[in-house]
C-alpha cells in the first residue's frame, strides 16, 4: 500500500471515530465553521500510530466556548475553561476505553490562514474542515508547506515573530525535534539564537514540562547539545556559564561543562549495554525504575539525565590548588547539591524531583568510592541503606561520569574503578526481594531490654541490627538481643572512659 493511502486511511480513521461522528452532528446545529488543526493532523502525516488518548484541536470560526459546552453536554464530557481571552475550552471524556481531550479555540484572526500564521511551526499548520471530512473529503489545507517540511523532517517557525509571541515554542520545537528525530531549518535556528533570552519570561512550570519532554527520549544528548549551542541552556541554567571552559585535574580531558554534557551522552550510550548484561527480568525492573513517574508523569530518567548535567556544578566554588600545582575540588558534591536544589525550586520541580536531584548530586561520588576495591557486603549494604531508591540511578551516573573522564590520570594504574562490579551491584539491586520483613526487634522492645530512654542510641542500634541481619551475622531475635546488649555495653563503657 502506498504512503499516500496509508495517510488517507489514517485520516479516515479519524473521520470514522464514533466521537468525531458525533462532533460532525453537533456541528450541524452550530453556525460557524470548525477546523481540525494541529497535532492530530501532523501525526497523520508523520505516520505516527494513533495514540491511546485522542487529542484533537479545533479552530472555531464562531463562539468556541458555546461549541465546547454543546459538545460536553451532548457527549457527557467535562467542560474545562482553559483561557477566557483566547476563548479556549477543553472537553474531556471517555468513550469506551478511549480517553478524549478536545480543545476548542476561537480562530485567532479573521481567516483560517491568518490564524495558522500565528502558530508555532509549519508542521502544525495543517487543517481540514470538520464538515468536509465528515462528508468524505480528505483534502487537507496546507498554506505553509507543512507536508514538505514533514517529508524533509524539518521544524520551521511559521513566522519571524513565532518565538517573540511565545518563547516557550523554542523548547516545544526542540521537543518536536527530539520526538520525531527532526531538525530545525537554519533560519529558525537564527531566530532561536535571537530570542532565547526571552525564555526567562516564561512560567517555569511550562519550561519544565517541555524540557522534560526533550530529556525523555532515549537519546536526548544531541538535542540538549543543540540547545546549548544556540544559547538556550545558559538562559535556563545560568549557573552553568562559569563551568564552560573551566579546567579540571588530570583525570579529565574536558572542562567541567563539556564533561557534564559528555556524561549525559555516555549515560544514554551505556544504558542499553547495561540492560543487555542483566537478565530479562532484571532489565525490565531497571526500565520500570527509570520510567517511574516522580511527578506529573515525569520520569526518574529525566532527573537522572539532569543530574548528569549538574553533578559537578559545585566545582568552581570548591577549587583549590596544592603545593604540586594539582587542582582539587573538595566537597564539590555538597556545594553542588545546594545549587541543584535551588535550580529545582526555580524550575518548580516537584518536591520529590528536587529531593532526588539534590541527592543524585550529593552522592554522585559514592559508587566510585565503593568500587575502588571489590566492594564488601557491608560496604554494599551501607551504600544502599544510605542512598535508598536512588542507588541504581547513582550507579548509572557514576558509570557515565567515569566514561566521560578520559584524562591521562584516569588511565593510570592507580585509578581503579571496577565498572563490572558496579554493573553486577546494579543487577543485584533488582534481584533484592521488595518484601518488607518485620524487624527482629522494635525500638520499644530495645528500650525495655536495655532500660534506655528514647533517643539516638535506639536508632543507631536498630540500624546496626538491620545491617547485621542483612549480612547474616544475626539470624533470630535472641541473637539480635545479644548483639544489642553487646553494643550497648560497649557504648556505655566508651562513654564512661
Ligand atoms: N500552539 C502554538 N504555540 C504554542 C502551543 C501550541 O502555536 N505555544 C499551536 C500549535 O499549532 C499546536 C496547537 O496549538 O499544534 C495545539 O497545541 P498542543 O495541543 O499543545 O500541541 P500539539 O501540536 O497538538 O502536539 P502534542 O502532540 O504535543 O499534543
């Protein structure tokens, strides 16, 4: 079957959709013209598989809010007023097993052409009249060469003011490029360079939403690097400006910022290989872990990738030089964690995202320290207890960080980093049973047993017993009691010295 007919088939699928049929009937009671525009048509021409959720945008020549209400009433949907000024409303409904989000927006200008001219990218300017589609016409209006741009995999701004009108479109464009493996045309790139500074005006929530889309594709690096080249990254993350060209010690072949970008590239390159080294079941667990939503369907993977960019952000603050002229960056992970938390707040990340980002930066050196030598069971246990659910992401970050370090010292014999140990540790993490076991002794039982009041000693004893149990040094309650007595005695005698 030819390409054209595949598109026609997709378009017919839209026309024959039961909800679309109903909209056609509603239109008969409505005086203005209604056009299907935007992403739904773009996706037809991109040969994208129809999504689970139907998201249709309608440009309405008439009272769009009244039409949205009419549709909500007729289909039993929920009416949500999105913006009074542009008369935009959404109707949300479920039909069978499919969820629909229907956006109705008044034409933004006196004609359809002028409305489309005000939109972001040519690939989003296809339109078809709902009535015509209902009557079997498949003639799509294409004023701005959208089909040609889709064919050439090109994201092109509709007008020179596209980003001035809404600077968020810069990130939307980058997200389209990442999602469809498209590229900007050179004139659009020039407009981005000209207008990137305007992104400061955009609500941070909107920025974060689009940024997370860019980072969420399996290979985001080329797009992040592209945003960097066009000056977008330094507007969103001014803290990174000082990292550019900032030289580091002999382990590194790149300055701090260039190394941070390289770390992202290495992370994305190594994940498939790490998965291949794991059993299928564990690889599936790793994938589920990385895709776990930390907020608004934004994944842990996006925060892991962000931490690749920010893990060394504290270095300039912590630079020192010893008598041999060697640079050191003591405690840069602590300084970096604080800066990352500030960035997280500024981007309005959720609390969980910010906390995760902060911990990723704070602990990013820990896995490397762990595998300087074959890690003992105790060291592994302590690492996982300390870093909790962030442990696997930290191991991936450490692997990527290491791969992005190719200075002369990183190849020296004294620099030991057991990559395979880290991968087997990661694999081991996903074989740990998630079953919660009851503690051998509770805090109350410990207080009764030893006659000590509540306080830090009880917390410490509980952790020691938990660790000894994980290392199979104590197996039952009576052994746990013996250990508690021993530790308590040691502590009291140390205190009395
Ligand atoms: N649009 C725009 N500028 C924006 C946001 C949206 O011009 N900042 C226009 C585009 O023409 C877009 C349409 O409004 O096609 C609908 O926007 P939206 O639903 O956010 O995106 P889609 O293009 O439908 O893409 P997606 O698949 O991501 O929903």
